[in-house]
């Protein structure tokens, strides 16, 4: 219902009923022993119908601030799981599991000290659509650093944005490897000493699992500003630095990069803080809850 016009709000109850009928047909056909909802509006109809059918419902909230659907379903769910501590009120009796991430990332070892005899490695990740604010500001920020202090750069710019971003680096006289996507995130994290990225739930969880220091620039228009809440979980533990997008300029980014890139011991310490905060067996914990209720 967020951001919808009057007509959409009037039609919402009828659309919900239609979605619940569709969910009812699917659940009657599949007859699951447990229903697991991972949030988002699509979870609502299936979650409600599962309880009407007396099927155990498990909901998992990936962000530090629960979405509307999970806030509603928490009142009827059999079990409530959360990726960040304290996302739900105490009355929800939520269990902390963390976010499931790929085993290649969750299995990474604790970060080693950064060798002094090689250039630092900077990984920029904007997501599948890219982050225009990062694509525009990183090349200019890097140009403000002394060439001897610049790290090696890998920049994931997003679909259709690699060419323009690569050209922006070229115009600034900065060397960078720019791509639309990263095929192997585990390898990219293992390579990186510092990551500049958004603060989506899975990105933050991957940073913790990989044990990597980060500069987090939360998406400005995220619902309930949940990305800032995700970011603060790391920044308050000394594992990351927060740079709100409304404060993001090439100059502010350059200053923050210089402060971090000039201190390898600090980057290593930040990575260790991140690593020790990870819920490393999140996938197993979620699966265990589902299996327990299915027994």
C-alpha cells in the first residue's frame, strides 16, 4: 500500500483476496509441512493462508528494520527469525539466525593482516542496477588521491553502466577494472581490502561473513531507511564507516578513503570486527527451525 494512489488502496483488499485464493490452491496442491516466508508483499497471502490451514509458518526478516508484511505476520507466525538482533519487539520472541549467504562466502577464513609490499585493493559494488552515486563520485574521488596512494580498483557498475563509468575513470586519469557484474563474489571479497557499497541486508551479511572493512552508502530511498539501520549494525561495532548519500561528494569520499587507505592495520581490524559479528551457520539455523516444526 505504500506510495499507492486512492484507487489502488481501494482495490487492495480485493487483490489480497485473489492472492489468498491463489495461495490456497498452491498450498492444497503441495501440502507443505512448513511454510517459510522471507518477507516482501508476496509473503503476505501465503503466510495468512498457511495459518488458516493450520500449517506452521516461519517468517525470516533479513533487515534490521522489519518490513510491513513481516511486522503483520509476526503476530500469527509459529516462529519468527531475524538476521539482526532486536529487529522485532520482545513480544515476538524472535530467534537470531543471521542471513543465509553462499557457502563460498560463509566459509571464508578470518582475514589475515594486509601485506605492506603490495598495493591495496578497493572493491566497489553497486548491485545489479548499479549505484549511480558511486559510479559518478568514485572516479573523481580517486583522482584527488596522490597516485602513489591509490589502490587497485575493481568497480561493479551495474547493467549498461560499465562503459560510462570506465570512461569517467579514464578522463580522471585513474586506472580501474570496471564491469557490469561480478561473477564470483567470494573471489572478489577475498581480493578486496576495502569495499565501497550500499547497505542491503545480504550485502552487509556478506561483508561480515567475508570479514571485510567497508564504506557503506545506504540507498537514499529505501523503505523505512532500513539500509541505514543495517549499516549502523556494522559501524557501531567499528567494522565499517557510514557515508549517508546526502553527504556524499567526491571530496567527502576522497577524505574518507584517504583516512582508511593510509592505515592497513585499521582496515585489518575493521575486517576482523566484521568477521566476528557474522552468524556463520545462518542457513543451517533456518533449516533446523523448519525441520523441527515439520517433525
